[in-house]
């Protein structure tokens, strides 16, 4: 891990590391994603043929368009691909997490996850929050957020508040009463206090890594033909588990 990433995470609570996953890492993941898409899609005439790896989300979008009732099954299967489950054991992940958390005693909490953020999916939209609100365990935690296909502005971009890991406890997160299952957010006057950065695009394999108290938000996907297909997991310091 570069010294710059450690410094950025200390100062700003996050860093953006371009090309974090190697071409070989991506090759294995994309191959398994394609096999899943083709196996499920074969039942309804959907194929990944001709679709570049950088847009491997497209066949999944088409499957859900044709069979919305398959969405939960598809989502569950995305979580269980071998290359996804083992991603947190990649050498560069292990090196970075150990440097950030200053220990070799590290675990994933609560799980390795793949998100498939579809067009205008307000029910699963994660508004302003920090990950400690939802996951707990220990504040000594970093989230690894990795797009598995290219993401542009039309698909909704990750919004990150610089330095908010230091001031997070001064913000009051409110619960809404709408249908969104991720119900924490901030009022507009509190959002106005944040120093928000929004990278304008991501390539497959880029990494946004951020501290458990770094305030951030997703944006709704406005592209009906694409989905934000992202790998994410949180690595925690086992020496500082709060339940013990």
C-alpha cells in the first residue's frame, strides 16, 4: 500500500485507488459473473455474448427487466460466486487492511457483498450515513468499495464527505418513515456542512476505501439500461471488538 493512501485515509477518511484489482483479478471475477448471467439468462433468451467485461452489469439488468420476480434469486447468487467470496483474501486487500488497521488480526464484518443498484431503486438507496451506524462491531473498520463494471454519472456516483470521520459524532442522523430499508439520513442543513467530493467516474477494479465513520451517500441510478455492480466488504480490527 502506498504511503499516500495511509495519509489520505488519516486526513480525509477515504482514498480513491485507481486500478486496485489487477487484470487477473478482474478476469476471474468477470468470468464467473458471465457464467452466472448466461446460466440464468438462458431460460429467457438473455446472453452476455458481445457485451464487454466493462459493462457486464447489462445482462443482469435485462434479466430483471424480463423477470422482476427473479431479482432476489439473482442477487443471492451474486453473493456466492467463489471469486467474490475470496476477494477479501487478495494480497493487495490484506496488505492495505493490515496497514490501515495496524494489525494482522482482521476479520470481515458482516459479510462480503455484491450490490446491483438498478434504475431508480429508491427502496435500496443508501442515503447519508456512515457505515458504523449500520454495522457496528468496532469503529476500527474500513470499507472497501469496488465497482465490477464501469460507472459513469448517469448511473449514480458515490458521494463522500472529506474529513467527516473526525466530526461524525457532531452530526444527528434521522430515521425516516418511508419504504427505504436503509432509513438513516441527514437533514439538508447538516448536508450543507459537509465537504463533499464526487469522483466523476469509476473503472472496473477501482477502489474507494473509507473509514467506518466517514459520512457518504449513494445517488440514484438514472440509467435504465445499466446497474451499479459493486463489490464491497468491511474489514475490522479484532483487538477492538466492542461486544467483548
